[in-house]
């Protein structure tokens, strides 16, 4: 029996928050609020930064929370833990998968153990000495420097000289106590959305090609219209397409993600390297999951219906 059959579902839409991705989160919230079918859902928006007390008081009347909080305190398991304490079911991954996916080093260790390819890295820790010579000897002269726990490419640098590497490390430490230095791999950057419960489906693969002026798919390239060419479906041989989809599902399952995710990858020759898993992908007008859904002929409203259906508790 479906307990929601003859009633509107009460949705708490959580957007805004505290992180450096606050404005993107609000835009994701705007897009999802607009697309949700108001004949099926009563939707109330909450900005946890300002409305936490209101959300707590309203908990008994909420059927489901739709989390669109990107970055810290949203994607890292924090808000998921609060919602668990409040007894509010929510769309997306729980505390542990969220926390693991948000920590790039922990996630990479899990991917590696699952048989997925990851890029070689060196870890640096704030306040602990490190050797530039050791990093360059071990990783190579071209590197990618990133905070271990951040989203939307905040604090990420591509470095080709010793001076750029030092600047990149200093920049990354502004965002995180732990910094990862990876070998730079020049390949094709792709992303693949995964939707489902026990049975997983993939959305069409998107190839990401930042325009001139952007070294990579950084924050500005992600959210500035026209800054990036996004080819969807990506023009990729069928055999490689299948491998990318399989890797995306495997990464999703390795972290025990739930309902949805978006997996970023690099293709180099015949190799597929997992970069990271996004447990709360962007849903703005420029975002990749809505783009992939459109390419599959799925309106955003129908995609949201499916995610809500997968997330509602069943009696």
C-alpha cells in the first residue's frame, strides 16, 4: 500500500547553507523548486544557515527532505546526520557515504580497493614539513593540487613548474588542513550520472571541454555560461561508453551511495580514472545532471519524481 497515494507529499527543500558554494546551492534550489510538480508536492524551502530552528520545529510535518546543499555541512554527512536525528527521510546518500565521498583521499582508497583506477598522489598536512623535490620526483613535474575536502573545484590548481606547485599548495591549504597533490593526466574529462536503488541506471555521459582561458573545469568554468563546452551524449566508442558506465556504477556502489550521484572521470587511452563522486550534484540551469537528463529525453520534473519515489519510506 502506498501511504502517499491520496495526499500531497510534504517536501522540505534545503538550499543555501554555510559553504563557499552557497550561491550555487541557492541556484540549484531555485531550479528544483521551479521543476517540482506542485500538484503532487507541497514544497517548503529552508536555508539551514538561517532556518534551522524552523526546520526542527516542522520535522513532524515533513515527509521528505530534498538536500541541495553543496560543499561543507551539506555534502559531507553533517546535514544528513541531523536529519537522521530529527527522523526526517531525505533524498540521497546517508552519513557515511557522504562523508567518504567528500574526503577525496578516503574515497580514492575505497575506489582502489574496488579495482578502479585512481591517479597517483602525495598527501600534505598543514603544519607538517614536506619536500618539493620528493613530490616532483614521485608525482612528476606536472601536478594537480586540491584540498582534500572541498567541492566545485574550490582551491584546485594545475601546476607545471615548481613555483606554480608551491603557490597551488599554499592556495589549497586556505581551504583544507589536508592537501592532495596528484599527477597531472592530460585526457578527456567525462562525467556520468547514476540514478537508482538496488538497480542502477546511468544518464548519458557528458564530455567536459573548458574553453580557452580555463586550464580545467574550475569553479568559474562550471558556473559561467559559455565558459565550457559540454558534449552530451559524449562522442565515445560504444565499448568505452560501456566501461565508463560500469566504472560509474562501481564507484557509486563502492561508497554505498543512495538514490543518485555523479561520477567525474578522466579517460587516457584505454584507461578510465575515477576523479571523484559527487553525492549532491549541482542542479542549476548550467549543471550536468539536468543536461544529461534532457539528452535522455527526461524532463527535470520527471527526474525529480523518480528520485523522490526512490527516497520515500515505504510501509
